[in-house]
C-alpha cells in the first residue's frame, strides 16, 4: 500500500485552464484517504523536457494533454501497448526505475461507450483524423470492430489510420464531409475540436444513419454535431464520460502502477469523481 503522505501530481498542457482533471483527481484521493495534491500547469512542448527534469522526489505522476502526448511518449522508458499503438502517452508514472507511459484515453472511450450499453460493435464511424481519432480507432478495435469509416477532408490524413487499421485487423475507409448515403452504424465518435467548422448540411448527412454519437468535446457543448443528432431524435453524449473513465484509470496507475488493478471501493470513487464534474 502507498503511504498517505503528501504526494504531488498534476496535469500539464497548453492550453490548460479548461482542464477538469484537478476536480476529478481531488475527489478520488479524498475518498481513498490520500493526502495527495493534483494541480494544473501550462507547459508547452518546447518547455516539457526542462519542466520534467525539474521534478523532485515528491512527484508521483503526470497527466498530459495536448500538445504533450507525443513528447511524453518519447520521454517514457517504457510505454504500455495502447500508447505504443497510438504513439500518444497521456499518463506518466514517475517510477524510481524510470518513467512509465500509458494511454488511458482508449480505456476512457471504451468505458464511456459501455455506460451507453455499447460493449461490442462490428462497424463504426470516426469523424476527424487527428490524434484522438487514433485512440478512437484502437478503442473500436477492442470492441471488435471490423470496419471503420473515417470522415475527413484530406485523404492523406487518413492514411496513418488506414495503416494502423491493417495492424489491428480493421478495414479503414475514408468518407468525405457531406457525403450522403452513409450506412447505419451503432456508434459515431467525433474527434474534432469543439470550435471546428462543420456545416449544417455536413452535420445532417452524418446524422442521417442514426446510432449513438460520442463527441469527445466537453468544453464547447453542445457542438454542431450534437445539436444535429438531437434534432433528429438520436442520442448524443459529450466527452465527459470519456474524461471520467480515463481519469479512473489514471488514479489506478498513480496508486498501484497498473491500470488493470481496480481501486478499493472503486464504485464510491467513481461516484465522487462523477459528482465533481457533472453534479448529483
């Protein structure tokens, strides 16, 4: 068991003021009876190496948001399989033997979809082809997806996802924004920034096949896509569920070193974390 003595944790990124991670983690450590602090700090990609080197022995770990997931991956002595598949590390454990890296975004997506009753899929759709789309593709592979359409404006942006799909046994195909006649899928995962321009026509075309929308955005809610889904009478959920479940995995890592080891009374920890960001 870890000591309850004061231990330091933080989330780093640029920008960082919007992060809800401090509320989530503080709630978890209160339930666990740990006198740990969890702060936020604006750290740019160029400042990351020096900031990391300056950490002393009071530090247990870091959560990383954009644009630090790639440099965190490179800094880790060892990364877990999810991080290796994506090249993105959002959690660093400051182990005495060296930095250990993890990607908990994938588990966050899986956990969020499970809450909506989706625990297995054959096919799905991803909107956007950036870094979060890579985690979404790996999450869908863990749910058994065999075919995934990626809605993106540029074919070149989809190529890394197609190559990753080959490694995962998923047929990845590109669909242009605004394309009609899309096939029904049980879930669409939108990975666009909250302020990304999406025309109403493109949103309506994506909405037409139905199914659940998981929009990873939570700071700019509702989004153009979520409004279109709701107008059509379909279910749309924000990225708060993903944020919550990936944070639970981070708490597991920071307390036990293993994202697969459940917390003591995890149901109570999860409930407290949920209240911290969505209320009762």
